[in-house]
C-alpha cells in the first residue's frame, strides 16, 4: 500500500509539474485578433473557463491546455503560446501587483446573441454580423415580430446597427425614393406594422424601441452602432408626438415638435434638436458627421481612454486593444457631439479636437448599453450599395475589436450577477 501511495504521489506531482496553459496574446504579435475572440467563444461553448488578462499584452486570454483547443487555434490561424504552470502563475502575480494597471477577469459562459436586422435584403452590410460571422461566433437574427412577441429575454446581448426607429426610413427619401430597395423597405415595414396591429410604422418602431429599453432595464446588454444609436433615443424622446412628414406616414407633423421632446426617456442624449427638413440626410444635431467631414482622413481617428483595470473593470474590458488610437470611419451617425451627452454617460473613445465622442457606455436599470458611432470600422466611408468589407483583409482591426469586446463582456458580467 505504501508503494502504491508513493506512486500516486509521484504521478500527481508529475502532472502538476507538467501542467500547461495556452496564452493567446492580443498585442501586435497576434496574427488574427478577430478570430481570437471566436476561439474564446468556442472555449466558453465547451464549458471551459477563460482568464481574460486585462491590459496584459493587449488584453490576452489564458486557458488551460487542451489538445482540441490547440488544434482549433492552428486551424483558425490564431497565434498562441504554450506556457508552463509556473509561467501562468508568474503572469497572474504580475497582474495582481497594485502598482500596475492590469487585472484578470474570468469568463464563464457563452452569451446568447441576437442581432436586430430586417429579414429582407438591405443595400448595406452590418459590421457586427460581418465580424461575428468571420470570428465564427453564432447569433440569431431578430426583428420587429420577435421583439413585439417578447422574445428578447431569451438573449443576453442585443445589437442594433443601421436602423431607423423614427419611422422615416433612414431619411433616404431625397436620393433613393425611386430605388427598388427603398420601395421594398417601405412596403415591408408598412406590411409588418399592419400585421402587428399598428396604424403607422413610427408607432411600431416606438413600441420596438420601448421593448428594447425594457430589455436593457431588466438586465440585458445592448450594443448599437451607426444610426441605431441616436435614432433609438429620438424615437423614445418623441413618444406621443408626430415627427414624420407626410411622405413618410401620410400626414403632417406635430407643430413645434422640437419643443416637446422628453429627454428623460432616452439612454444617452439630451437637449438635442431634430432636423426638420425631410429631404436632409440627418436626424438631429447629435451626429458629429458635419464636423468630421472637415477633417482629413489621415488624422480622423479617435483615442481610447486608459481606465483603471482594478477599479473601472467594465470600461477596461470594453476598451481592450493593441493600440489606443483607432482609425475613424463614417456612418449616418459618425460620432456624438459631446454637448448632447447626459452627465452619467461614460465616454470611452473620443476625438478630443472635434469634441466628438465615438464610443460611449452607460447603465440603465439592471442592464448596460454601449453606443459606437460609424458604420464599418474597416471602410472609412462605406456607401449605400458598396460590397461588404472582406475581413480577411482586416484580421487585426482595432475598430472591429471594440465590437468583439462587447460580445465577451456579458460572459464575465453574468457570473457577477449570480454571486
């Protein structure tokens, strides 16, 4: 028995001594940052835990060595390092030093993801669906039917992209009212509104916006880009008044509607005025596009804030990157003029010289929201009808990384809510 016990001790010691980890670096040594997030999601789907090393080599991931994982990393072309147990312990010790701006967050469970997107064909792509597909992260597409039916609580994370919640069809009327895709968009939305019991598309979209707000208040994670940001707040602020001209809904607007907006109902924005010209491709003064147009592309970028990893864990997670300066990019809503942000909004990325916020975050009830200005981080000025961006050409996109930070954020948050 003594001999058997000794052999067991030797075996256990040998296992511990040879235990290894896989380090997925997220600094400039990483060959494919975007697919690295897909690997992280794959690990969570397989019920393994991940250490997210905030501010360590660009926000690296560390996972116990599993052969199947190593093979998956090779297949997907993601850089990794095999490190001994002693090295992983040394990394965690370095991170725990109170003098360094680093921390470690454990990721526990793959979040269930929904993307709000119409079922009919649109003449533009969606940066989030592009990067989720490229990173091989699964998601469901939901639209007005699913939201009105109350299906949002099934999901941990909801994304809104180039969407108009005001009922003005993206204000494309001036240039595209005779285009087949525009006519189809009008037909599709009007048919959906009627089928769901609404007399106007604007009423349907307001109901959708309110359900999204309730979803967030109840603990959901909301992420929005481009016009999905300010159009959502405009719809909420304009509840009870008509801001749509006759070409959009068949009747006129409420007189002096700009004086009747209720900013207490919005997520992020206050004191804004709507653009009253229906032929102008702009919703309101929130959007900083007119300012960015005057800026040369080579200097039209934004800077990520450097938060305290040990005290400001959430914004630190959302800002993980291999660079603090990110190339800018246009959208119908390119950025947010900072004078219209509510006082409790956290700015995480900005173009300070233009007084333009690009990347903002806040809490609402039990949930959180993140708004990201611009349409496509891989295309400075993506136009209607342009082909989708090929992310094989942008595997290290810092702008796309911010989207994927938001995908993993609920994986850490969910565990905290349970404890």
